[in-house]
């Protein structure tokens, strides 16, 4: 199995069919493969060898698509960077992965130029500018990569490393998830199978392409020979315009995006009847939102997918048959579905033993989609994967039919608007503030984002700080979506376990007392 195989199949079967469309640019599968092989040649000419890492920091576009495939064609490893990161975090991702080449668009070129000028990303030897305006002096124009010469496919595949996808770290630092060609191709085939995606699909890339969820959709559409359409990012009106103009048939969104779309007043101004499938995941979908979505998009079916980056990412799916309010499967959409083909699941106790149906435990997953491990973190890899089983850190129960219901998180992770936020990462920043004695960061319910970050702080005796100062300090050091939206202060010590760990379950209770499950 290798990622680039899909390109060759599509040129053989659908050479003149639209492969990508963005703004006023449209390329067929034949044209796309020609461009990708030329870009791969230039990537190699810039000193990139097999297994070298190549990063991208950009909004969605057809060039993001070409980047992923040309990097694989050249035998290198792609490293998508979250566009919402703060400069110190971008610096860490690039340096930890030791990327030699970086692709960037105009939205982030100043950040990269400053990091390069300050010698904070020393492994980067060349920077490719993706946007169509004037290329900065210290960068290479993307158009200049498309020369008359083409590269042969390096044919990297199977257990060879394909991509590094960084995720927040429970130890306070990001971890690079190593996904192989097999991981990503198996997941792509699973996505196509579970959502019945075929060559007639017109997929809109509205969710960020740095995210593993949209990346999985990208490879799935390519595997079946569908067509890719792009908008730079999710804005309801932009989304409606693209669906109406290109007759989009399917997409993936996080629940926050679905919520924004179905409650936008302009939704009735556009013909969205072509939209037949919306996959959603990354965070739980509030029941009122999915009910509203089914009302506003009556011709559309919905698929609730669950997974995690370490699993490439798909583990379970709950399809249209569960998005009903009557019959034996009524309200089963509240579950995250059943295990998809090729994935083995169990709900396990602390010792890894499967618990009886209906009892709460941790989700364990096993299959060809499970990551190779964490980049240069063998100890963490060994803790996460035991005897082939990936410990997801999510607490859940399974009913007698195999439907999985997530009830809480084993790990201290907050999901806000589909983004994973690790509390320890935020706490480490807050502890840098003078006179902070104790700090605990938790997720609290929010109607728009699902959860927002809340910090609870105990200051040293006879000292104080304002809520605004805490939030402002965080914004200077970490991505805005990770920063606390609210802060509360206490004079008494935090509740702790016998082992001395802060009991966040106790701290969460006042905020979640009227919520029926501990994820929103």
C-alpha cells in the first residue's frame, strides 16, 4: 500500500476528470499527476532525500493537496502544521521534526520570516511561498517548482513513514504521531467504505487540511477517484457558496461548524440540495444541533465518526440509519457508532481486561490503522500501545449491539470546537506567572464551542492577579484556542488524591452538574 498509487489509478481510469478546483484554477487527474511529479523533482533538487521531513503552514487550497502528494512522490515525510499555533509552538514542531523544507502561504510568511531571521528554525534550508502575490526575497515561488523535468515515484509504502501529525502532549509538549502509508491507505479505504463514497463524489475541503480528519477525507476521495474542491477555511457564507456553485456532494465538519452553518440566516439563500453527506466528529455533537441540521438540510445524511490521530484516525462510525427518532435505532446517533471494518475495539479496565457490556472503561483499539509510534518518544509509545492495543484515553461503554457511547475522558483533554487541548500544556504556561501556587485547567460546557478552557488558580499568600492578566499572558505564549476563556480563584488548597494529584473530577462537578455526560 502506498499513498501515490491512487494518482496513477485515477489517471488510468479518469484522466480528464476534475481532480482539484480552487478559485479560478481547475486541474484534471492527468494534469495533477504531471504537476505533482514535477514538484517532486524540484523538492529533490532542493536537497530533500528519502525520509526527510517537509512541513507546510497554510490555509486550504489545491496547492496543499499537491504538497501532500508531491512530498510522498519524492519519498519524503509531510508535516502539516496547525495554523492556529503561536510562533513558539510552530518553532517547536519544525525543530522537533527537523524539517529541511517548509511550504508557507502569505498568511504566515511573516511569522516564518521572523523565526528564520532570528535563527530559531535552523534545520529549514529553503522556504517555498505558496501564494500568488509577490514572492518574498528570502523564499522560492511555488510556480518555479513546476519545471520541464519530472521525478519518478520513489514508491515508498507499507510501513514506511508517510506523515508526522503533531498532537498536544499530556506531558506538556506536543507529540509527533508517526503514520505509515499502510495506516493512511487503510483509513482512506475505511472512510470510503463507511460513507459509501464513490467516483462521483465532489468533496469540499472546508475543515482545516492540517487536521487528520480532513486529510483522511482527502486520501479517501483520491482512492475512489472523486473530485476535490477547496475553500481557504470555514466561513458559513463561503461554505454555502461553494456547495451551491460546485454542486458539492460530501464534506467533513466539526460540530462547531455544523452549528454555525445551520443557525446562519443566509442558509436559506443558497441551493444546497446537492449536499448528500456530512461526516462530523472531533468532538461530540449536541442533540439540538443535529436535530436542527437534519431540519435545515433534509436531503443530507449524517455520519458521526470517532477516532484519534494515533489511529489515522477512524475507529467507529454511526451512519444515517442511527440519525432517527423512532424505531429500534432511535437516537443511536448519540453513540459514536460501531467499529469500522478492520478495527478491533474493546472497553477495558485499568489492567486491559475487557469489561462487561454496559460498564464503563477505556476504549482500546487494534488494527492496521494504529500508528507506528510517537516521533522519538519510545517510552510514551510503549505506554500508549500494549500488545498491539492502542489505549485511546477515552472512557466509554458499549451496548449489546456494539454501539460505543463515550461518557468521559481518561486523559485530561479538553475538546473545544473540534480542537484537542491538553490541560497540562496550559497549566505549564500559567505556572510561569509569578506567585501562582496551584493551578488546574479544566473544560467547562459551552453552547457554541462544546467546551471552553477554564483555569482555577490559587495564588501565594498576600498576592493577587487579575483574570485579564492571566489570559493575556497565555495569549503571548500559546495558541489562542488553548487559552483560558475564564479564570476563577480560590484561597483553599486544591482537592488531591492519595497520590497527591489534583482531583480535576471534583473541580469539574460544579460546572457539569446539570449535564448528563462529562463531554459536551
